[in-house]
C-alpha cells in the first residue's frame, strides 16, 4: 500500500514537470499576437489605449511566469524530492538483521523499516507536489487574464480599424464631384471680304 502512494507521487512529479509546456506556448502566442497587431497599426489615436492593455497583459504574464518558475525550478534551487536508498543498502541492512535475529523477526523488522522509509519519502514528495500544483493553479489564473486582455486588445484594434475605414468611405462619398462645363461662346459676325470695282471714265468711253 505504501509503495503505491510513493510511486503515485513520482508520477505526479513527472506530470508537473511536463505541465509547463502548455503555459509557455500560450504566453508565446499572446506575445506574437500583440506584436503582429502593433506591426499593422497605422494610427496613433488608438495606440495609447493599446499600450495600456498591453501593459496589463505584461503584468499578468509576468505574474504567471513567476509562479511557473517557482513550480518548475523553485527559482533555480530545485525541489528536494526524497528518494529511496539503493537496493544494496537495504540488502545489507537485511543481512545484519538476519545475523542478530531469527528470519521471521528479521523480515518483520525489515518490512517495518521499508514501510517507514517509503512513507517518509511519500510524505515529503506529497508536500512538494501540493505546493507545485498550487503554483501552477496561480499561474493559470494569470494566463487566463492575459488571454482575456489579448481578446480585448484584438477587438479594440479591429473595431477601431472598422470605424476608421467606414469614415474614409463616407468622406469619399461626400466629396463633391467636379463637373467640367463646356463654355459655349456666341459666334460673332465674321468679316466678309468685298472687292469693289470702280469704273473709270476710260471704261465708259470704251463701252460707247
């Protein structure tokens, strides 16, 4: 029975070591999304609001990372899990018992000693795993808040861009169209070239 509890805590330790992968992936995705939207930002009117949301996201992400670091590495001091001694030491202890007592008595003492060692390891490991589990739970709260803030960030950006595009389209529709009128000028009387032929006296004489 004691052995099952001991190995259960060992399995839990491995699960907690692997539990850091998903939170790190989510935080990386949040950072990538916000960096992408900032790269597409074309107006300074909304930048202050987005910076405030990003700062709040940064604080919640930092809160999450701190608890992740404590759960995973105990701030680089490592968690002091208790392990059973190697089997040779137990074998030597059993041999010493057989020398000083009968076989049945030695087996009983050895079993009690082994159960006590397993229980001690399980108790220490259980306390460490409980603390690490609580730290991961706190970290998830920070990640959840970061996700909510990132959604607010994205919706704010999308809505503002939509409003800006609508304003531009309306301003284009309201611009008066320039109608070029053809000015028709009245045509004045054109000058006509008239050739006058003056008859001289000599011409009259010739006709007579």
